[in-house]
């Protein structure tokens, strides 16, 4: 099972996933880390783990479609089965979403469907809710609208600032993302085994 990781920023979730692979609690092969930002710290982190990196910027292409066709070519070249988004700050278009339906996952810092989109932590604080959390979901063409795979609640206290809440959420994310990916890959590979035994595809 080969994965590609897409990230635009610091890459703490990418690092948690690479650590879990190294610790053999997550069984998968990281084909490469892709970033759409040349200075994204995630690129250096990936190199420290000996993982290949690729970077190109949408603005260097004539259209979003051409940008995503290059990305798709990269996924093909490495024979990638799953795309794992971890702070990738762009909406994926049909060029990638369609061929990878139910094989792209994302992590979002709220209990979806509450607070989709940008600054989910700020949105939760602004709304004055008592709890928020983390959601892991399949990616469809919408903004954080795909089917939810896993969620975990994070309580908000009156002392919480945006920084403290972000830290609490990240701690949960770093645990939950590798665990959920492992479960997902195990379930899928059991599905494939069932299909092999019975000749019927029960996986998809
Ligand atoms: C995470 O909070 C994730 O939920 C969101 O973007 C953030 C990425 O953080 N999609 P990092 O780059 O993994 O530290």
C-alpha cells in the first residue's frame, strides 16, 4: 500500500504519520511528500525521514487542471494507491478526486459538519461552543464535505486561547491520524482478501 502525502505548511501531521511508519504502528510506504509551497517546512521534515519530496506551484501552470494533471502524473509514476492530505490548503478538483474516489483522506480541526473551511479553531472559539474536535474524512469535490471516517472531541475551557486550543487539537490529530489510517488500510486489505476468496468485490 503506497501513499502520497500532500501538505502546504509545517507538516506536524505528516511527521506524526512518518514516525508511526518508522515505529511500525502504521504499515504503509510513503511514496513522496508533495507541497504547493516552496518554503513549506514539511519539505525539510520529509527529507529528514528520507522520503522523496516534490514541489510545484499552481501559479506556474496555465490552469488548475494542468496543475492537477501534473500531480496525477506524479501519483501514477509512483503507483500511489492513497492520497493523504495533511494541511494541504487547496481544494482538489475533479482531475484528482474522480480517479481517487474513496482513496483520498483529509484531517480537519473541527467536528464536521461544524466549522468547515479556513480557521476552524477560530470559528469554534468565536461561536462560544463548549467542545470542538478533529475529523478525518474522505475527500470529495466540496470543502470538507466528504464522508466522515473518524472523529474525536476536544473540550474547550474558559481559559483556552487560540494557541492553547490549537495545541490540544494537534495532540489529538497526531495520535488519531496514523491510527485511523492503519484501520482504514487494514479494512481495505481485508476487503480485497474477501474478494479474492469469493470472487465478489465486497471492498468498494
Ligand atoms: C491541521 O490542524 C489539520 O487539521 C489542518 O491543517 C493543519 C495542518 O497542520 N487541515 P500541520 O501542518 O500538520 O502542523
